[in-house]
C-alpha cells in the first residue's frame, strides 16, 4: 500500500532542494558578465514549500486556479519541473534572459501559470475577482458547462500591508464571494524585519468580520504529539507566549540554545525537562520548527476538510528559511547561502556531485515518485490555458446627432448593442467604480441589468417612485457594480479580460472611470496588461473640458499613460463616427492573437459633427491614428495638428490663420499611441523596412520649413514628438499645470488651447 505521507515528504525535500539550488546556481555558479547580484529569495521560498507540496500534490483539481506569492517563484518552477511542465534549461537560467522568470508570469514563463504575480498584494486580490467572473459565466447560458474551481492565493504575511487587499475584501463581501482560499504564509518576517506581535489576531478579526471561514494552522503533528506528553501543556504555553522575534532568533541559533531558553523560562520542572531532554538538540529543533505550515499531513487534513464554498483564510504558521541555514535570521529575506552553507545543505539531502538538477525521472528508485506525480489529478491536466473561439462583432453603429460629446456617443453605441441582442452583445460585461451613470452607462444598464448571484428587485420601481435608473439585480445582468476603488476596477477588468483563457468563454469587458482617476488604479492596470488581459477602459470626462469640476477632476498626463503602457492601445477620438469605428475595431483587437486592451479617452463637451461618408480609407486612417480633416495646399506655412475635443478650436483657428497664411491644413489625430508605435517600429527593428509609417505618409506632403502647431486637452508632449519625424518646428500646446474651476472658455484660454491662442501663436511663429 502506498505511503502517501512518505512520498509527499520526499517530494517536499526535492522541491526545497531544487528551489534553493536554482537561486544558488544563478548567483554563485552561472557566469555573470554584469557583476550585478542576480538575487532570489531562498528564505521566502523555503517557508512555503510544505504548503505548496500539500496543495499541488494532494489537494488541487484541474479547475482550481492559483496565485503564487511572488517570492515563491523558485518553488513554483521546481514543482512545474517535477511535473514536466518546466525545462531544466529554464531553471538553470532562472532570472536569466529567456529563463524561468523571477516572479510567475502568464506571458513570459512556459510553466502552467494561472495568475501572474510580482507587485505584491495584487495576485491575492485577483483571485477574488476571478472567482466573481467564474460565478458570472456560470450563470450565463454560454457558460453553464464550465467546471467550478477554487481560486487559491498563496499570500506572504507582509503582503497583507497592501491596502488593495482590504478594498478587495469589502467588494467580495458585497458580491457574496464564494470559492476563494487565501493561504497566508505566516512566517512573521517582512523584507526589513519581523512583523508586529498580535498580527494573527488582528487578521482573524478582519476575515471573520467579512464572513470568511478562518482556520489557524499553528502546530504540526510533532508538536501536537509532544503536547500530549507530561509537561506538554507548559511547552505549548511557552510557544504561545513567545514573541515572534525571539522564536525566529532561537530557530536560527539552533537546538541547544532553544532548549536552554525554554528550560530557563519554564524553570526546573522534571516533567518538562524530561520532555525536552529526551530529544537530541537536532530533534528538539525539528520539534520547534514543526509549525502547522510545515507539516504536510496537517495541511492536507485542513485543506481537504473544507466542504463548503465560503471564502476561507488559512493562517499557516511557518519559519522563514525553514530547513536551510538561513532559518529564522531577521536579515534572511535577500540573504543567500554561501558556498560552504550550500555544501552542507547538499550533504543534508544526499545530493551527489553532478546530480543537482535531477528530477524523479533521472533515477530508477525515483520512478514511483514520478508515477505518483504524473497521476495526481492536478498534474494530469497539464497546461490548462483554453483557446476560445472568436466572436463576430456587430457592425459599426453610427450616431446621427449633429452635435454630441464622445461620452454621450459612447453611451448611445452601447445602448444600441444592448438592443441588438446578439451573441456579441450578450458577452459584453460592463463595470465601473460607482460612476456608471455619470459615464453614460445608464441606458446599457437599464436594458441589461446589474449582475448578482441572487435576484433583487428595484425598491424605487416597486414603490412607483420615478427614477431614470432601473436598478434590478439578477443572475442575467451584464453590469457589475463596484465601489469607489479604482484598484478593484482594474483587477475586475483583468479577471474578466482573461476569461477566455481561464474558463474557455470569451467576454468583452468594458470599464468606465473618471479619466484623472486612472492614475489611482495604475498599478492594477499595468498588472492586468502584463497578464495580457483583454478589456476596454473608457476614461471620461477627460482634460480641463470638465471645467467647473476643478483641478482634481481634470486629467493632464493620461494620454502619456496611454502611449507608455504596454499591452494597451489608446485612442482619443474627437467625433462620434471616429468613436464608432474605433469601438468596432477595438472589440476585434481584443480577440486578436497579437492584440491587446483598448483605452478610450472621451469627454463630456459636445461639438459639431462633420457630415461625411464613412468610407474604407477614413476607417483605415482613423484606426491607424490620423487623417487630414482639412488637407493643406501645396505650400503651407503652418498646419495645425490636434487630438481629441479641441478639434473645434483647431478648425476655427485654421480659418483665422487662413487670413494671413495660405494653404493651412488641419491634421486630426485619433491615436498618437498607434502613430508613435508604428513610426518607432520602422526604425527600431533590425529588419530593413522601406515602407513609410503612417505619420510619414501623412506628413510627406508638408515642406520641411512648414511650422506645426500641436494642440490637445492634455499634456503637450503627447503630440510634440511629431516634430522628430521630418524635423519640423513644433509649437506644442496643451495642459501641463493643475487646472481650476471656471468656464470652458476661461480654462481653454488659461492654458492657451483656445482658437485665439492658437492663432496668436501661429501668427507670431518665426
């Protein structure tokens, strides 16, 4: 009969060895041309080895998804290597170019990474939003057959300092969160020191307040057995009373020092002395290190004992650096074993020279272990990244108003998608941090409803109180209402934007947010893009155009965020027909293999709309990033380039400038981001490319001595780079100071982006 505990112990030892050796090799053995410390986290990895052994080889099912704490990536890579989903070459090149990544990455690693981590705290919260998206899909007709999994976060206790975790807890409580486990590696040490006393109790109260199951795993089996011996109650009391710093220090000092301190504190009592002294120094150290988080049988029992779907937090007591010479030392976070320490560590595990990288495929005596791994339910599934089908996108929806804002046009386009009742429309999911009405999602929500696992009526409607909003919650709703936390918004978009790979069912996530407050969720937005999540974020209202709201609500640098953020293609259309073209393109771009997410920077200011046919050339130019709204004559002395809502000012200024200058033209930019990337890629690639970039095609008709005025309701650097294309002189206009309250005309004049200022600067150009 198979001895499961014995096999798990052997696997645990192999994982501990491989994870530590991986880091040692990267720092001490592999050639290092830079002379820069490669790094790694031997101590942080060691503390979570037992937890991950129990999970990956006894508890997890294929439908479960895991976010591994960033500093445990060597452990994760070692597990994947033993499971045949990571290569020896990659772990030998850990933290090297093209090798296993410093932190688990969905896009950069070959392993079966469910949720990327790196920026601490975000992977933890991400599990909750992935679970909410799982619930959302399960309630829809297209998702009824997906298996329901648990979303598991392996959490470093220091990660719990991150505020986004508590924002997430509150949001989860609102949405009746299910099927989430957070397993806290409670090693009581952070990067710079030891965590404060009593943190476990504070954490317990937080989880219980939000309705989570709470399981504290403080003692392993060795300790529990010792507590049953005569005097064991006194040893247990000493452990419970011992401060974190002292416990860590004694672990580092070793069994003899630990024995002496416990006996000194308890006093000369025969029953305790017998309990302690009948164990050798090494045996006593093993006993005191046998905390709940380092006892695989205890962990397996606890994990397998959860039978309900309530969110559950496990506080697993561990020792940072467990099983290594670094165990317990307060400086061990970035510490590395020396070559002498590693030699001793190697002997401890019986590793012979040349066999350091062996998996369980490399020796005949290990074949049973390899067979056990291969037949574990979670490992059998291999890579669990789905490929979902492409969904046909509805045709372009044109708005016929002669004067409208892009924000209002966005709401009308979504409203029409709701009326169409197509597969595409039924897979749109919207979300917003408590600004859905003020960002024009109201009509969409009225038709599609708000999502909830349980149906709830609209009390105002039931009581016949007039209201423009039909706040009906149901399992068929397509809007997820969030509180005022932009981090949660982007984590939700990240989760929804990975649904096609996590669950095999594609969604089209659209999030709206006040444009200046994109910055409040920037870490989570970057995190979502890093995972290649696919979503559309609508920042509106933008710029100083929302004049009476004042500087706190007026965005400045967001166009630069759009340009600089990898995985996010930004657009700022001026007109409704441009927006229609871009949205249609954007929903296809979300599905393209080499696509990404879309950022739309919109405004509440209504402007006159051009009367024109939407032909193929205009569509292509709008998508590429720019077109001539008014083509210049053969010898222009000046042209105006604008992006976004200042189109009206640009057109008006052109007419005034035409009184003095001939052949004046107006170039409309819909995406400085797309134009810049296209231009940069032509010259940054090693491949010879004789084809012009789009901005070169647009500007090639302009003589080199033509002056260019660029104008945007945002930072002027957004467009000023265009002068580098052919060396034209640029007069960059835009907003680079905090705004204030006032009328639109006053603020446009204050920042010199009104038509009069454009003209004056144009006339004075030498």
